[in-house]
């Protein structure tokens, strides 16, 4: 397996890393493809550097898997994809400042537009370069975030429709609730369909209609329309409990580190800031070069485990900025003896190791957050090591 792991020089400079399994991305993309009718387009959501997984590498993998379009949260994220050679449609999920318009036009990144002023400036900028600017209209059907409310849409379109250099590429909405086909979501869906009908009645073609995030894609076929926008499922995590029985997803990110030091400490020795943890019998304590600056929430101090040989060691003491400590003993009673840890041994903070597994969901739950936030945090500073066994694309070659 190690033969397939490509490391760049910097990756080797620190014994803590995020391992990104691009084959799992491919698997998850295929699972999503199989759930959705073949005429429905697939948009991969790559905001926040693909939820911490590395947008460029994930995008190339998704292009190979047949994804048609991508969504980002910032102009910078879109430009980075263009510079990496991504030619598919890229949607910016909200309206950026007016001064972003020249770059949007230059890189053919579609903004979500919600003011007349922005639309006209976008059209003018496109006209001056001989292009036509594609944009998306976001309908706020109940999230109260980006976009126009249903009653504002026709007036908006009436005001800007004279402009020849503007093209409504797509019309979309976003659900505030995930999970079952519950009432709030049905309500949003109804409002969205009403809006589409109003647009068509007024002679406006809504273009590519899209609404579904991962949860809706997996659970509610009536939300598929012309395209689905999947994020979390591509990264192998479930958006909610109800999707677990519907689709087989493989986690993409695992968080690994090598034991930096192992010290044998006598009873009564305190560990880490505040001396909150104490050794209550002579114990080997492992120093792990991974801390809260790497996205490991400090509030997990003393509440999480670390895998060694697939067995759980309890993390103890305050998590530091760049390190944390674990005790070489079982966090739960076990008949198996914890093998001694040597400096350089590979430890797993999130992921599988032999028969053991710590999931992103487990750690997020213990930290009082959701997997989305934890993935973004852990993917920010750590070096990413990509694994890919199949296909032609190798991200670091
Ligand atoms: C983040 C986001 C998605 C993807 O959501 P997942 O739950 O990760 O699938 C889809 N659409 C919009 C507008 C988003 O902001």
C-alpha cells in the first residue's frame, strides 16, 4: 500500500498528515451516479478546499468519474480550479463583491446573482470582452440565506432581461433540513416549484434546475430536477442517519501521525498545560505531533482516543497547539494487551487501523460539532497525502 502513497518533499517534514483516498472519492461518485437517473447532471461541491480534502485533486478525480460541474464558495476557489485545468462549469454559490466581476468573466466562473446592479455590471463586463456571462438565480425558499424570495423573481428578471450578454444558466434552491421527506423540506420544494412555474409563465427559461444536496439526492428523487449538488457524500460521510441504509459510502479522509516520543512516567506525574491529567500508575505516555492548530478541537482534551495497532489509547491532558499526549493503556476494558508504542509508530486519530476505527462522526460528536466542520478544520494545516490505485491521474506527479 505504501508504494501507492505519493509524498512530496514537504509532506515528509512533519509526522502528522491527512491521508486522502481518491479511490474512495471515485467509489462515492459512482454510488451517487447509480442513484440518480442518467440524464441528471452531477455537480461536485468543492467549497472550503473540498471540505479540507484538496479541491484540485478531488476535482480531477470527479472529472474522471463523470462529474459535469462544480460549486465553490469563493472566487479564489474557482480561479484555483481554472488554473489547475478544470474546464467544467463552476458555480459560485453566492454573489461576490462588484469588484470581483472582471475575474469572474475572465475565468468564466458563474456567480449567483441577487441584485440588479450586479447583473447589469456583469453583463456590461461580458459585453466589453465579447462574451456572454452565465449566471445562476438562487431562490430562497426557506433557508433565509442567499438568493431572492419567490415574489421578487419576476420583477428582477423583467429588469435585467433586456441585456443580451447575460445568460440564466441555472435556477436553484437549497434545503434547510436534511433527513426524511419531512414537512419543512416539502414546503421548500413546493415554493421552488411555484417559482419555476411563475418564471415559465412569464416566458423565462430557468435553465438547469437544481436543488438537491447529498441528503436530498440520496433520500428524495423528486428533488433531482436537472442536476444534483453533492458535497459530503463524495467525501464518504453521511449527511444524516437516514442515508446510511441507502448508499454505501467510503470515508475519504483519515488523520494519521507518528509517535514523536514515548516516555515512561511514574505515578503522580502531571501531563500537559494546567496539569489536569495525572498518571495514576506507571505509564508510557506518547507525544503526538498534532494539536488544535491542526484542527483537533481543544475541547476534545481527555475525551478522545487514538488508535495504535487498531486498539484505542485514551488521549489525556490538554490538547496543545501543535501536540497532544496519549496513555498507553486501554480506553475501554479489553482482553487484548496494548502493544508497546515506539517512536515512529503510526497512530490513527481518524480512520481505520487493523480492526479498529475512529470515525469523523464519532470525533465530531464528542467535540459537539458536525463532521462538516471537523473535516474543514483538520484539512486546513495538515499536509495531505493522496492515495490513488486506479486510473491515470496522480496528483503529485
Ligand atoms: C454546501 C452546499 C451543498 C452540499 O451540501 P452537502 O450536504 O455537503 O451535500 C449543496 N448546495 C449548497 C448551496 C451548499 O452550500
